[in-house]
C-alpha cells in the first residue's frame, strides 16, 4: 500500500515537472511582444489581405462557429442578429445558416429551426460556440446555458436534439477541433473540445482546457476524458475526472473565446484566440487583438504564428479558419470572424520556413 502511494506521488510529480518543462520550452525570448508563446519556426510570417478587401455579410450578427459538412457546404450559427439576407423576421440569440461557394463568391442562406433557435440578448440567450460534422451529423456546442450543452442534428440543422446533460464545471465557451469535410483527415477516432477554463463565456481565464471523446460517443458524458498534462516524454495524460483537468495552453488572464482547425497542407493545428480586453468600449467587434498559434498535435507544443494587441480592424468575438477554404498546400487560408458584427472573411498567406 505504501509503495503504491509512493509511486502515485512520484507520477504526479513527474507530470507536474514535465508540464512545467513544456511550458518553459515554449515561453522563449523569440516571440511577438506580449505573445505567450515563442514565435513559430514552421510559419514564420503571415500576410493579410488589405482591410479594404474584407468581405462582410449578415450585418448585425456575430459568433459564426463553422464546419464543413458531408454535403460539401459549410454550416454555421449566428447570435444576436437576423443572419444573412433575406434576414430572419426576428432577432435570434441562436440561429443557423449554411454557406455555399468559395471564400470570395460565397452565399449565406439562413436555416430556420423550431427545435434549435433561441431568443435572448447577450448573456441572457443561448449562443453557439462550436460546430462540427461527423458521419453526416451536425454537432453543436451551446454556451450561456450553465455552462454549456451539446445538441445534434441528423438533417443539416433543421431539427435539433439536445443532450440531457451539461458541462457544469469549466467549459464556458467550448469549441470543436475541425478537420476536413465530414471530419475527414482526422488524426484518430476522437473528437476534441477546447475552452477557456471558466464557467462563464464572459469572463477570461488564465489557461485553456481540453476534452476528448470517441467520435461515436459524443452524446455520452461518461465517455469524456480531460487533458491533465504531458508525461516526461511529451505524451498526453488523460483523466475521467474533470476536476483533475490541467492546462493545455497558458496565457494569464488573456484566455477567452477561440476556434481551432487542422491545416492538412501544413500538417499543423491552427488555434485562433481572441484577447478578452479592448480599448474600445464597444468591444473587439470594432477594435482589439487576437493571436494565432500552431502545433503539431492537438495538445501542443504551441508556437505563435500571429499576435497583436490591436489589429488593424476589429477581430470580433470569435474567429477560425474553415478547412474548406484552405488551399491544398495550406499556405492560403481565409479567416472567418465576427468583426463589425458581420460574417467577415479575410484572406491570409502563410509563409513557411521552406518558402
């Protein structure tokens, strides 16, 4: 018994040390001012299209988590608005749409759903924070429901069914990791969910947390595991106990809402994170900063691709790179973000170390 306790204590110490070493290894000097992680060596430079070239539609609506579905279209959700033209006849805290076409000539089409739509302003209304398509089924992460909840649709967002459980510890603004069309190109048979480590979508945290679940058990709370730490050789350690969760990303009091997707051309995970504070009283939809981080695995190690405390336009409250709108070589991407309270799209060219 004493030996087992000693071995358990030793394992916990090794995990703690390994986690600390991993954190130290990425918090180097070679990084953008204010960024929490060292500059990327894989993607050392980004070049944004001019601010005047940003395409904006669905004025007055925000959020826009997005996924590439089995029918070839992108599916998304909006909040505090009426969606694309022709607009819905009422303001919704949770509404749905699909996006057809390419990043420069797309068409947004509102999708009405009696079982999915919700009303309510700001924190008073349920809002989407993540969307994913797996085996032809759309999955939705909804925040502002104490703390967050999962729904699914078998008919492309027309009808939604709701899990009878919620994340009640942390995971206040969760998002799915997206791969290719219909979850093609996934690294394994798990679905990954990220969030800042806070019960509320409106308060920042000092770290990000990560959960995973077998892709055929997304609706079963008992099947979820939570990232705890990296072991001494850099492998992830998982726990069924959500209270034993550890940090998968650290940025003191700057972790907030995010979106993450896999860039198959570059074989890197691209994580877009909005900074929680803005010098503009209207919030980040009009002014503020954000960061883009990359890693070879869903749990890191993370490097900074782009970081700014004050972008040349508002980054919005959420952002991500739809995998459908990435070039085959991964070097050209299009950021979907809620800047100016719109479905906003901005092209970016990623320069790699081999260019």
